């Protein structure tokens, strides 16, 4: 961690990005079938299922209050989650770590971390998520076209091939209103 008297600043970063369809794993024990793409791929299966389940629950819960407008984002101290339904029942979720400043501790105390939640604007990062879909659609067509042509297997292959490269080009640390 921080040493000396220097403070460290951490920019927003992509923690998770995933695409799921709740209709593909409707029963208990089939939850993994819902997940069409998950980044980073090294995440354990149970954590993937838990993260997708949480997002699915948030979206369903918010729909009880306004069926036509599901949740678009969830704010926590450390992270921000963005939800987007580009096609019916296909959900894209982007989890961004909030920027933070780590200040060295005084008199042998551990460092303090201050999260800067106000630096992550919903409108900007929501637009980034929508742009992810637009770029996929530009090169591959809509999700439904891949489903018609080759089912879930073809769609997951196309998602993996496209987003593996595309997510490396996202520079979330420099996203602002001008983008």
C-alpha cells in the first residue's frame, strides 16, 4: 500500500462486464446457462452466478415499482453497476470501481481510503455501456440474429470473440461528459 507521505489516486476501472438472459436458466441449478459472456473470465463460476443473480434481482425488484423503466444503475460506496437491456431479455451489465484516494496513515495507523463516488456519472457510463452494444451490433448484428442462425452456442462464441478485444479498448479512466 502507500508508503511515506504520498497519497495514491486510483481512477475508475472495469471490474466486471457480463451479458445474460434470464430465460436461459429459469430453474435452480441451471443458473450458469443464463450467462452468455463474462469478463474477466477467470472469475469462479459461483461468483459469476452470484453477480448475475444479484443484478437480475435488482432489475426485477425495480420493475415492481415501474414496469416500463427497470433500474439503470446501482450506487455503492466502492462500485457502480450499470444495467442495459438492448434487446428483450438480453441484459448487459458493467461494474465500475469508483475512483479513490488512498492517504497514508498517521503515526503508524493504516492508510485511509476515500472513495470519490461523484466522479462517476451515470449518464456517461450508461452511454459507454450502450456504445458497447452499438459496436457489437455494427460488426455482428443484433443478439437475436445470432440466436436464429446458431442458437446460444453461436451467440456466446460471437460475444467472446468481440468483447474479448473490445473491452481492452475501453478507457474508463478518461470518460467524462465530453466523451
